[in-house]
C-alpha cells in the first residue's frame, strides 16, 4: 500500500475516534447534568408517585433472613397525607391498621414506616422466636432502600441486612383472603389426625430424592436432611403462607429449575411445587419414620443408666413435640389444681431402682413413679415398655386414673421409636425424641 493511502486511512480513523469521543462526552454530560441532590429528589418523586399506582396497594412477602427465618406477608395501601393502611399474617391478627409513612432522603431514597404498625413486629427486639435471636427479634426492618422497578414491581432492600424486598401489586382478594394464610399455617403444621412423619420428595424427572421434612412453626423454617443412603445433604428454606399453599426462600433448584410455590392438597395433606419435564417437589405424609435408628438399643437391659427429661417450660413448644402429646398433657393438667400441673416427665433406664417413668408436679405435689420392664421389637426398631407396678416413692399404689391415657401410650405394645436429634433447644443437652409406633404421640426430652 502506498504511504499516502496509509496516511489517509490513519486520518479517517482519527476522525472517527474523535467523533466517538465527542458523542461519549455528550452522553456523559447528559448523565451528570443533575446534581446528586437533584437526582435524589427525582427518585423521591418517582417513588412517591409509584406508591399510588396500584389500586389495591402492594403486597410483600418479607423474608427477613432466609437462612433461619420464614416469610411474613404484608399488605400496604398508601393514602394521601403520608398515611398507610397495613395488614399482615405475622400472627392471628390480620386486621388492617393505619399509621404514618414517609419517603426520606439519605445516601439514597428510602421508604420509612415512622409510626408503629404491623411491620414493626418483625423488628421488636423483645419479641423473638428462638433464644438464639434473643434481643434481635425477627431481624426485620421498617425502613427500606429504594432500588427501582422491575416488571411493575417496586424493588427495595432492607436497611438492616440489605436483603431484597419486592412489592408486587396487591388485589382485592389479597386483602380479603389474608386470614386464609393462617389456615395454611395449620395445614403445614398438620392436624393430630395426620401422621407425624413427612418427607420432601424431589423429582428431577428421572429419579426421586427423599428428605426428612421438619418444620419449625415459631421460625417458619424447614430443615430437611437427605434420607438417601450415603448422602449428607440438607435442604433448608424459609416458608411464607398463601391462601392456597406456601412460598419458600431460597428456592429449591431441580434440573436447572427454581421451585418456590407449593400448592396444598387437602385430600392427602401434601404440598406440591410443579416445574416442567416431570420436575416436582412434594411434602408428603408417612405412617412411619423414614430412617429407623438403633438408638433404642442403648436403653435395653444391661446398658448403663440413661435419664431423659421432658421439661414443660422448655419443651412443650418444641417443634418435635406432637399435638397429640400436648392434648394428653392438657387433659392431665385439667384434672389437677392450677398450681400442681405436670412440670416434668422423666424416663429412667437401667437405674439402681430399675427402669421407670417419673411424673413430676408443681406446687409440692409428690412425684408418682411407674416401674416398667423393657424389651425390643427388633423388626420395627422400637423399645417396648411393659407395666410392672406404680408407687409414690413410699409405697406401691394403684394406677392413677388421671394418668391412665398418657401412660397407656408409653406402654403400648407397639413400642416407641427412639431418636437422638441433631438440634438443641435452649440448653446444650442432647435432645432425644420418643415416638409411639401406634399413634401420633411424640415427646421431646433432654438427656440428663
């Protein structure tokens, strides 16, 4: 190529770069033609206007921290004069309340609920679902940082933990049906007529992976360890209620699909999320444990002493304490003076005085002891307790009538499943559960 041609092309390239540079500078000038204050004020007006664009207000399922807590549905209807109507499914009170809000400027624009309403229940440090969250509440916020719009939703991030909170347009049905979320909560807890055991079955279209489903109603959180041989996988997620089922966070990812919405089937009590290509995740009931342990063998004759204690103050509300057990305890307490309720049930195995159940009471009422013998049902992996005699610590007595129903479960010939649990409750003591093989009875105990 001749030198003058090379020079010509170089000049053309230089001109093109120069023009591009001028264009970029113009864009930059347009981008920064507002001061930071002007840009924030524009965002403030944008958010203020957005809050009024939905006829029935907005709905947010607020997962404050989906590593340990579930989601809480809140409905907001913004009114002139910086007023807001609000309702939530935090507890049984789903009525609507009015309070104040503001759109405020700081380092960014934020929505602030500046007088008390339902959203503040999640940030109250004096109200907490577990001892680990003592003084922290439910890790919630009442100020949300504005991050713009997406497909008609308003995107915020919480001020405390900087987690996304999405406001979607609410409907009239959202307000009318909010109380149905509490029915869903009871369906997920399960009635005493349903079996105690549940699995989470995850189908990727070619095979099914099974997990032991455990739901904590206080935290609205699920732990589901795999029950497949050789697997140590544990699925965990928070739960939010809807009138027709549940939503979860984080999603369960199956074959590249993210499943978040489970629909309830009242016929069998299941909850199912459905993807494509045969992908599903289902919460299902079972009449027996998915994993039968040999933990009961430690309690048979000839082993060292082991003592287990149900302490009412700590374990009545444990997620593993069954509704049927509570029903039987409540029946016993209803027959006793108010100051002499059952405070403990302790199970002694292989003590110097034999194997026995101690029923301990408040108010100075003496304990009552039921001595039993033990045997095993090796096929079902249960320990069987058989009546020997009753005493009050001084003399043998007739079986007390008011303890007959609950004690009959302990001594049912089908026996008890025994499980050493992996979690702790309040104290560092190892937790064991004793579950009837014949009914929906499960007692939660500390190893003492």
